[in-house]
C-alpha cells in the first residue's frame, strides 16, 4: 500500500510540484540569528510551496533557504517532526522551518530526487558522464539495474580520469548521512547512492595510467 501511494505521488504530483518549486523565488538572510518566523515568496504555479526550509549544519551557523512542499518531504522523510503551524502571517509569506543536516551541501540533489524519483538525474549529479539508469521515474515495479563487469570497469576508469575521486566520495558520504538523518527509505535512491560510491571506490583503486 505504501509503495503504491509513493507511485501515485511520483506520477501525479512530483513533476507538477517541482515545476512550481522552480517558479518560486524566496530570499532569506544567511545567518540563523537573523531569520524571522516567515519569509515573503513570489508564489507561482499550480502547486504553491508551503514552507521555507532553512538548512544548516550543527558545525556552522550559516544557512541556506529553500522553498518546499511539506507533503513531498513528509511522505519520504520518516524522521521529520511535524512542521509547526504559524498563525497571523501575511498572505504572501510562508512559514520558516529549521532543519539541521550533517551535510547541507548535498541537499539539492536529494530534493530533486524526492520530487521526481529520477534515478538518472541523481546519478548524473554524482557521476557526471556515466550512464547507468533509464530516464523514467523509479516506481515500485522498476527492476534493479544490472551492470556488466566491462561497464563497471569503464565507468570507474572514466571517473578516475575526470573527477576528484576522494572529494566525490566524501560528497556521497555526506549525502548518505543526510538520507539517514531524514529517514529516507526509498529503494531507488539507495540504489543510486550505493552504485555511485562503489564506482568511486573502484576508481580510487584503479591504476592512474
């Protein structure tokens, strides 16, 4: 039942919500101490955003603010607390919700996947230039990707030649920490992250010539 519900969200709401997200402008201060309880937004699209998500790291008071739809986050992120209800805010404002993440830098590709379930888009963000996934959204009926040994080896060599391997592994590790912190249990997303990290691990071991 849960997976069927997720399929419906992905097919019927994800793309529409992401389009509204892209059409929404929101600006906020860069420090937690300066952030009010609500922020003005230029709201457009058929699926208006509901909140401004202020993301920060426990080790850094600097924040980044993103427009979000509570429904999209709620159905994917099992550890999120209920968003607070804020009364008496202007019509052109949305409430601010604070979220501490281990690795704020990797929030954007996580958000894009939660809206679309596009494995290929997430994988391209982690392993540019390497193709492994189809262009359709991941659904409960989507089979697991099977890569040949030759494709795995060639992908690892390509990453070794074109990407900062260790830095990329740290980035994926940070994204993984965010997924754990948010309680994301989407099989398609975990498949991408595990494959990407494995390819970089092989790239780190591959000969440089």
